[in-house]
C-alpha cells in the first residue's frame, strides 16, 4: 500500500444502481402481467455476451484487454486515496530536504510502492533540476494516463458493440421463426430469442458496460490528480521552496 492509499471498500452506489435498474426492469415486467422468467433466455444471453466479447477481442490487443479486465474491480472497489495525508508527507519531505538536503530523502523511496512516486523521489534525490524533474514526470504521467484510458476505452467499445450484437440475435431469432412457420409449437422460442436478445444488448450496454466505463474514467481522473499533486510537490522541493508555500499550493488540489 502506498502512502496515499487507504484500504479499499465496496462502492455501494455501483451495486445499488445496478440492483435498482434490474428491479425496475423485472418489476415492470411483473406489473404488466408478464413472467420474469420470460426475460431469461440462455440463447439470447450467449449471442450477446459471446458476440460482444469476440468483437472486443478482435479490436483490442491482448495486453490492453487484460488490463481492462483487471481494472473492472475498481467499479466496485475503487482505490481510496487520502489527499491530505499525501500533502502532509510531501511537506514533511520538503522540511527534511530544506534542513538536511535532498539526499536525506533517499531512504523514503524504499517505503513507496507506487512506481510514479518512487521514480519521482529518486530523481529528486539524484539532483534533477526542477524543470528536468517536471519534464520527466510529465512523460511518465502522460504514458500512465494513456495506458489506463486505453483500458477504459475497451469497456466503452463493448458498450457500443452490445446493442448491435443484440440486433443480430434478433435477426437470428426471426430467421428461426421463418424456418418453422409450418410448426406453430416452435414459433414462440424463436420470437422470444429475437426480442430478448435485443433487450440483453441494450441492458448490457446501458446498465453494465457503459456505466463501468464511466466509473473507471472517474477513478483514472482521480489517480491522475493524485500524481499531478505528487509531481507539483516534488518539483517544489527540488526548487527549494518553503514547505508552507508547497502546502499552500498543493491545497489547491483538494476538492472543495
């Protein structure tokens, strides 16, 4: 665990929102006199899930897809960051550097697990000038942001594919209906697959995939903010600024 990360806890808003949406759909079906079971179609589910997954795999490099799957847990268990604690630690580093020099911070780097913070502190200890330090951290920050945003776009792409795959499922169901017009007993199953596949595509896109992408986008933005704060603090230390001046500047990162 890094200096600014707290133990993760369940994001109840994600779970509550999903349960509320599903309750609304099944509740409306029940109120209208329909059966909840009529919305449960294994064939339609297979078409939408397998088709969407296949389309995403065709589009996405394996390493990006794997990262996107790993990041999905952030929708329920997002990283908990303590921005005040991070500011306090940076001010403490500034006080040590001002009193004993930047080399006195060398041991602090061993306590860090975040690669960005560890790299930045090491460059500070190595005597990088403020402009050099900012430029180097800008490159790392941009690369890390793009890596995470590419993973988020995987979920956005899946949300775009799912409704179209649902329509494909509907067409397949109608084809099944047309092939069995002479056998009325088999028409119901084909019609059910046709309509339910469309519903599945829309539900997966708008209640699961796109909301996950939105949640992850917010988490990535918060992660980026914390690293920008770390960068600003380290550059201030490298410039020899007064610790209280650094604190005052970093307070601007705290959400009001």
